[in-house]
C-alpha cells in the first residue's frame, strides 16, 4: 500500500466543520489536501477499530457530550454516522476502542470522569456501562479539580488506564466487560499535570507525557497487578526555554526504540531513544513542527513518516522518519486544516 488514509479530529471553530480525511502517498512522500468527511461539533479526538470498519469520535451535542460512532466506507473512506451516546455536560477529550471493537472508553477533562461503553456487532454504542468519578486537586492553578485527559487499554486489555492532569494521577481500573473498578493509583510529581500515556511494545514500560511540567515520565508496569512505578523524569524542552509551553501527545515506534513527544509553545517534537534494558530515555533531538501549537502527531503504518497537526496555525506537517536514528526531517508543511487536534491512520 503506497496510499494511506488518515483522519483529523478538530475543534469546530472558525472554518472547521468536523472530521477531515487526508491521504499520505508513501512512495512520493506527500500529503493530499484534506476533505470534510463528517459534520459534528468538536470531534477533537477520534479512534479507529482494528478492523478499520468503525471510527469513534468524541462529540459535543448542544449542552451534552459523549461519543459518536461512524461506519467507514472501505472503498472511499467516507464516514456515515451510526449512533451517538451523550449525557448532560461537557464533551470528552479522548476516546479509545479495544482490539475486538467491543468496548469504548472516554476521558472527560471537564467532568473528571472515565466512562466505559459497550458496542454492538454493527458498531453502534450502548449507553455508558461504567462512570468513574475522580476526586481531588493539585497545586497548579489549572488543577482546581480532576481533569481526566486520557483513557485507554493496557496492552493485554485486562485493565483500563486513566491519566488525570488535575490530580497528578495515573489510575488503573480492572475492566470486567465494561465494568470498571479501581485497581491501583500512582501519584506523580505534584503539579506535573500528566496528560497522555503510551506503552512500550514489551509491555514492561510505559511513558507519560506531562502537560504542565513538560516532561516524560518513564514507568515500569506490572501487567499482573496493573501497578505502575516511577523510573525517570526527563524534560521535553530545552532548559533555557522559558516561554509558555505545554506538553501534548506522546507516541512510541513499534520496535520500542524511540519515543516522540509534542511541545505546544516550544512548537516541536522531542525525539528520545529508549534503553531497552531499563526503559529509560535519552534525548536525540528537538524538531520544529513548522507551525504553532502541535496538538498531536502520528507515525504512519509504515513508520517511515510522521504527520503532525498544528492547532493554532492550522496546518499538517509531514516528516520523514529515519528508522535507525529516530530523527525526523520536514518534507511538507503547507497542508491546511482548521484547528486540527488528533491524527489517526487506518490500520495495516
């Protein structure tokens, strides 16, 4: 496959109307212009089922918020809404789907909740089967209450893990067919504001991106108990950078050798190499995202490229990725998309 299909979740302000698609030509090393695929309010995060049949998006629906499910046309990539499950209050900021496509979990930043939903064979979503309410606060001015920023599945999917920026916690939940019960809580450095997590392919390590302290936290992970332990904190921005910067997305290469972390403000992606023995990171380089406020990025299925989204400057950036050194080099930065947040490719 030389033409790869991707989707962009956005904030629907300015000219933005919803979910957009794009394609990456891996032979030519170029991105296509984007195309509107679905009109909905604030689909800031999307995720795609492993069989590429369904896309799940967070959605704002009037004064309600929740998750919407879409069928993906396997010929054209177009999206058809199947159903949505919403409830009173702000919309979530993150959505994940398990490998079998039978369960969706969302993280709600404003409500401070993790919500689990079972899905049906046809991709539709049932009403929430579990709603876990976080409690507490942190020392930073943005930590006046819980702000769950990520919810997803551990590698073996026995647990759901939630990352809460407001209370500096990574919380593991037992997952029993959509019923969540707390298994373990890790308290990170006060005021760090953890945002997203990614697991090492070996399942023994995980990496948390902090939004407020601009660090990656290396964790060891016990798959039996769901317990995380801190191993390392490493900055994602240069020490002499004193302007406002906020950590964004974090992703790892499938060979487990490189971790990539986004910096909004410093407007860069930090590249780290992984010590496979102890999981610890060391800095390789910082690469400019050729725009403002890089909200997310994604390695394409071939992992020869990275596509990043700059929310404030409204552009996508294509990088070539050196699989030996992990380094990124800009190829293209002129693809316009209004207020892009999330980048996701169809699976291969």
